[in-house]
C-alpha cells in the first residue's frame, strides 16, 4: 500500500494538481487542465480519480446541467503539500547543477562515441 501511494503521489501530474489546489484553492477540471501545461484530458482525469481515491482531494459534483464539478484538497492533501515543499525547494535550488551535470555527461558521452564500422568501407 505504501508503495502504491508513494508511486502515485510522486508522479508529475498528481504533485502538480496538489500544488495548484494548495495555492489556488478549489478549482474546476477545466481550470486545472489550463494551468497544467501539457497534461492530457485522460491523464488529468486519471490523476484526479486516484487523488480522490487516496483521500488527498475531494470532488464536489453539483449535479447541474451542464456539469459543474470542482476539486479541493483534503487535510491529508494539505499535509502532502506541506511535506513536499522542502523537496520542491531543493529541486528548484539544484536545477542548474542537474543541468550542468547532464550537459557534461552528454558531451563526454558524445565525444567518446565512435561510429561502428559496417565493414563496407
């Protein structure tokens, strides 16, 4: 169970949703989609359902036509947000070092790569 929750809570979209709801408060599905650059409709829906299943968000369906549904963090979701903030801060603070290390690795790898000979030359 811990692994399932950790795997879900650690995915890109779930953390983005938790962060948005923590910063902006209650949001509708369409607003979440607009603010999460690159998320597909399917992935957003799946992530929201899993977050609701895990008790991190509450889905409120007003039963109206056209449908009106919004999402809010639960106390458990707020706890996740508080817990993940130090990790996000560390990632933001160290992003340049990650970029430098990746560039160095890629450059070293490309400079030592030798094209295989096919025996035709």
